[in-house]
C-alpha cells in the first residue's frame, strides 16, 4: 500500500500542509532511539516474564499486547492546563485518539490459582502483573534524582501524580498540592494534596511526583 506512488504523494501532501517533518534514525541502530527504545525494551522484558511458558492463541496474544499498549499510552505527560481546579493531564492517547484511555475495572485475579481462571481472566491477570511490574520501575523514574544538598522544588498548585500501590491498570491518581509543610531546616518533606473528588490528605514528597511527564 505505502509503495504506491499515489499513496506516497498523498502522504507527502498531507505532511506538507500540516508542516510535519519526519526524522528517522539510521537502520539497525536502536540506540539512536533513546527513550522510546528504552520503553520497547521494558515492554519486552516484562512481557516475557508475564507470559512465561503459557501458550496463547493469536487472539489472546493480540489482546494482551493491545492492553499493554493502552497502559503505556495512558501515562501522564504534562498538566492539561494551569487551572487549579483542573485535575487532568495530557497523555499519549490524546495524540492518538483525542482523549484519555478508558477501561472497565476488573477484579484482582493475581491472588487466584491459574487453573481456576477462565481464559479472559488469565489475560487480565497478565495485564495486572504487567501493570504492577512496569509501574514499579516507571514511577521512580519520575523523581528527580539529586544529591541531598539539592532539594526538590515543591510548589503549591502543582499537579502531582500520587503513588497508590492498589490503583488498577490505566488509573493514575492525580491531585493538586494545596499546602506545603517545611521542617525546621526549611526543607519541605510533607505536602497536603487535594484530589479531584475533594479528598485531602498529607503525603511525603517521595510519594508524589510534582513533575508530571
């Protein structure tokens, strides 16, 4: 299809109208890909471990990969606005489908024995295991790693991602910092966060990520 001269010309004209410029990495040089190739590596790493020795049909593997794709495209990038009453963030899904990813909540099947699960429940189990493993690596990457002499800047009104180990796949708890609580040495280690549902609670700064990206 893409080898057709008509299709190629149509793509070129569309990109020209939208002022889109393509930048390609050299063939067989994934290290030029940087951050997105690192994401591919993470997916392969965890996918191999959650599937294991299971024999999945084409449909089951396709469903699992599609759900994992939804997880990656649901991650928060930047705040949707500077409005303090806005608790939403831009995600990769906004660039793909124009809105955030949505899914129906499923029961937690990770504690059940596999021989008791239906095939659909098994797929959800693999997704839930991927979510837990991947977020355990991804969330710490959002923290700015610096020496103790360099303090993390916490601002009132910042949109933050709140750590919740029990959050289901595709759910990213977002809130706004409404107060900071500096210690006697002037360093802020505790903040008060307000969630979209109106709930307010204190959290250590290590449990919130002020830079949503």
